[in-house]
């Protein structure tokens, strides 16, 4: 097998990947434009390489306070379920594997992504703007999971359901809509209500949010399911939280639609995003936010990453001092107090 493509791809650093994504972003259909960037933020190559190169993985994970389910190995077929392009995954996977064996010269990352997307689009009979995103995801999955793991994955997809059954344009239009506030809605101020649609690797759903309420605050009122049975960090609603004060990084989210309906990040949120290492701290309207800080004034669609960590200093080298409260914050103390009260009452 000729591994030249893999060798070339492995020599590409994360900033080049992100620059290539930015370069093709305008050609990705809006239905997946933000979703693809969020996928790449949830799967940061720099962090993967940092952990891969550590002599003691457990210590390295502890050193960056890594919690949850990090990595692609057990999510090769599922990590991209929130993309419209997920439906093209079987063809994407086989095309990536075929190209990995192809002896042709590497003509740059952006060209590689575009050619792969073109091939998938032709086979599927769709516009290339619908396959660019999943093509980029497929190539990064090859890099992070490796040829053998990618080849061994079943390549199965989750059949589209709900809104995802609609056309890409209809999905975008529906995501942009705000809930009707009724005939006299224009008179409402603080009692307006909107909807947050969320998608995590193992669960999805919706909850209501009051105008100008933090997303995490609205999430914590949603006890419709045992969220912790899906993700141990979800002890109080579908969004994992700890400190609720921009100190721990547990509640980070990706905003697929509605970033402009969220409050501007404060200086503290921007600084802490650098500390955590999630990126986008300088963007005017970042699509990566902290749910405990982001207040919504309209409907938003979000992605909940399956892990959290504090790796800005160690991996990105982009902050001098890590201003981080220990995970034993007020939220954790509250849980412990409630647990001990429950034990006393038994
Ligand atoms: S819950 Fe700790 S940063 Fe939001």
C-alpha cells in the first residue's frame, strides 16, 4: 500500500487544517458550514498529538484536567452525525481509503479536500457544496484514527430523521426561525421564550430558554431524561456544567445556528477560552462559547462536545498564567452537600 497521502497529511499542522477550512468555507453549504468548523474544534489535532507524545497518558490527561470521552477511535462512524453530510459517510470512508492507497502526488490539503468532495458528490449525485465538509472530516479522521482503524470501522450511518429529512435550504431556514411570541409578542420583553436545540454524540433534544437567559441556566431546568446515563458530566441537565462562572471549561458548546443571537462574549469569557484552549477567542461572533456565559435572545442550535479540558497553556502555549479554579467549585460543593443530605435522610 502506498501511504504517501497519509504521510503528507500527517505532516500538516492544525493551523494549516483550520486555514484550509477557512479557505473552503464559502463553498460549503450553509447547512454544514459552522458544523464542520465545530467538528474540527471538538477534534483538535494539537491536543491529539500532545497526548500521543506523552510518556504517561494518564498523567498527561490529569495535567490538562481532561474529562469525558475524548478521541475518535470509538466514534469513527458517529462523530459527525450532526452534519448534513453524515449521510454520505459510507462513500466518504471508501473514497478516503482509496485515495490513501493512491500513488498520486499530494497537491496540497485544500486541493485534496476539494477533489475528494468532487468524487463523493459525483457518486452521490449531489452538489459538491454538500460533500466538502464531510470530505474534510474524512481526511482528518484518517489522520487521527489511522488507516487500519478507519478501514475496520463498519461505516454505518444513522438514517436522517426529523428536520434532517428536509432539504439543506429548508433546514437552514428552519434553524434561523425564532419561536412565535403570539399576536401580542411585540409587547413582550423579559417573558419572551425561545428554544435551544442540542445535539451530543449520544443524545439530542430541545429545551426552552427565557429571553436573555444563559444557555446553561435554561439547560439545568431540563430534567426530562437521566442525562447522566448518557454522559457522566451531565449531572444537572443535558449540558455538562461545573462552576457556572467561566472557570472550569466544562460547559463549552458549538453554535451551529444563532451565534448572532447570543450576547457578546465578555473579556473574561474570551480570556478563559484561550486558557481552556478551545480557540476562537478573538472572533467577533465566535461559534464556540461557554454555555454558562452565553445569553440567548432567540432560537439557537448547539453541539455539546463529549469532553472538556484546560489545555491552552500546555498545548497551545497561548496563555502565560492559567487562571483556573479547581473543579471543586460551588457547583460541585452543592452536589456534595445534596448527596450528603440525601444520605442523612436515608
Ligand atoms: S460551567 Fe464552568 S466554565 Fe461554564
